[in-house]
């Protein structure tokens, strides 16, 4: 039987506020356990939550960016369940009236086609604490620093049909929230994570199959692997005559498998009801206009502009606009060196490779955009060749100064003196008469041999284009 996969994602994005959603406690990552949880976060008797206005602005910003309806009135509700790291015995979330409804996000697939993924809703909620299972000798420690941290939960329609589509959607959403500045998107620190709802059904069947929920996946690679494993598992169960149980499952990255965590609760099990301590949230037209005016250029618009303004390929522009810092780095470089295609190539290949090798983010690059532009100017004015530029880039990366200082210090200036190049060429022509005859006879590939010999003898400092021209002139080609 042919099976079709159906996937919906719930993405939990930590909002980049300095304080929590209902208290003034800080949200900084990495503090000592339980040092950033105040009386409100701990749910102590007599305390009242007060809504952080900035989270409303951020949610509205997101809603406008995905073409969604930002609700003029939304309501906070209590989601009741017991878990050791949930100090109040309930989580403040939004249920029937979320702040953002019915948006969409366009993703680009590997074959270059695009697909629209519906966004059902995005609602505000507080995060729970964290259970720590190591170093407690059979017991569990509780760190409540995260309790009350503001989250925007973004719920998609079940519109994805493969793990690769789910990853493309998640990457696009990650790019969007970081462009908007509403989240740092740090997946290692838990700022951006997702639950995947996965089911399969026979091809052609309209009714959805029974779904399972894969909880708290915090990397693009693991999302793909977890979904692929779960799809195969469900198909094996169904083809073996079994039934899929609606449940929550965990993905074990070490074993590359999913395993049952608990049966999936329905909404009614949470006994949602409006939080009596919080007033309805009103988003005025004035606030919406203010937020709209603060929207930055979004990834799709920036990509299209890069293609149009800088004449880049769509593939290059996609790579450059995947995150805002890379896009800004490229644009600074391109404007300073006045050669956008050369800048795109160096940012996408050499810089990206060096960053990847050392596990660095572009914000940590030892080579600034101005430094890279300085080096690219020396390629375009023929001071250095592309080959020598690699040596200059490596020296800049290792902290040896800017391009001009390195070129002077190491004597890397390209030889453009026609007489000097001709002298080297004469020697090589005299030493290789057989190859000269073959080249004259039409074996054009030997041009590369002669150019290579000149480059070798000059330590890579001869201008390859000039060598080509002089060789053709000398041999009458």
C-alpha cells in the first residue's frame, strides 16, 4: 500500500524580553538554578501576575509578518495539569481566543518549487521550569529559572507531507522570528524548539490517520530524523495489522528512535478556563500601526531585492538571507567592495566554510565585513589573484591584520609587469617544445599547463589573465 505522511508543527519560540511574561524576574540564560524565579513565578499565595506589554507587541509583530489576524481582544486561560516543574499546578496560556489567528508562510522546496503552509494560530504562554535528572543520586532536581519565561507557540496546519518540508518550514520560521528580533532563536539554549504531530494515511484517503506527538525537538537535523523514524514505525504497525495509539512520544537522538512517553491528553483533560487574575488583552489600532511601522525588511523581500539589485542567483540570495546577520554582513561587504557577485561567493563559500569548521556564528567572525571588502578590492584592482586571496583570508582569520597589511608584510602583490611575466614565459616555452607544438596544433587544454607552470614559478603571483593573453600572443594563437 502507498502511504501519505501528514505533519503539523507546534513551534515554541522564547520571546527576547529582558523580564518574564507575568513578573519582573530576569530571563537571562545560564544563571544558577532557582536564582531567577520570584514569588510570582513560584506561584506563592497572594501574588498576582502582571502582563509584560512587550510580549504583546512581539506577538503582534509576528502576526503582521505572516499576514495573520491580530485579535483585538484575546484571553489568557489556565491550563491545568500536574508536573513537578510547574509550581502553580497550572500554566497560563491562551486557548479559545489566541492573539494571532490564520496566517501563512511560504517555504521553498529542494526542487525550487514553493508551497504555502497555513499557520492556524500563535498564542502567548509562560514556560514551565526544568527537571534535572543527573547528579541527584536517583532523585530529580527542579530548576524554576525558566518558569514564567514568555513563549509564543506557533501552531501550523497539517499541511506538510514529508520530513524535508517540515524542516524547510521550521527553518523559515526560525529565520522569520530572528529577522523580526522577537527571539534569538538559540536552539541549544531552548529558545526555539518544536513538537511534531505525525500521522500516515493511505494515498487518496481524505480522513487523517491517528497522530502521535513528538515532543521538544531542538535541532533541524533531529526533526527530520525523528519524523522519518516515526513515519516508518507507523507504517510498520499498520501494515502488520495493528493500530496507532494517540500518544506523546520522545525522540532519542542517541538511539535514533521514538519511544512512548504518555497517552495524549485531549484539550478537555486540561480543564481550561479564563484566568481570573488577568484582564482580556486589548490590541488597539494605534498599537498595530506602531508595530507595523517597526517591521524590518523580511527574508523573502530581502531575497528578492538581492536578486534584483545585486543580480545574484536565487540560490545565492537564499543562502545570504537565511539569517539577518549574514544578510547584513554581505550587504556591507558588497557596498564597500562594489562587486556583489564576488562578495556573495566569498561570504557563501570561504567565510561560511571557515565559520562552519570552527562552529562559529557570523557574529563571532574574526574577519569583519569591512576587512573582507578590503581584501576583495585588492582582487578587483589586480593587486592579488584569487589564489593569493585565500592565503590573505587565512591570515586575516588568524588575526594577522587587514588585507593591505598582510599583502605588504608577506610580499604577496601580484606580478603585473609584462616584461617580468614574458621572461618567465620564454623560459617555460623553451623548456617544453613538444607541448608548444601540441598547443599550436589545437590541443587547447595545454593552455592550463603553461599558465600553471608560470604560476608555479612566480609563487602564484602572476596575473593568470595576463599570462593567458601573453602566451596566445607569443604563440600566435
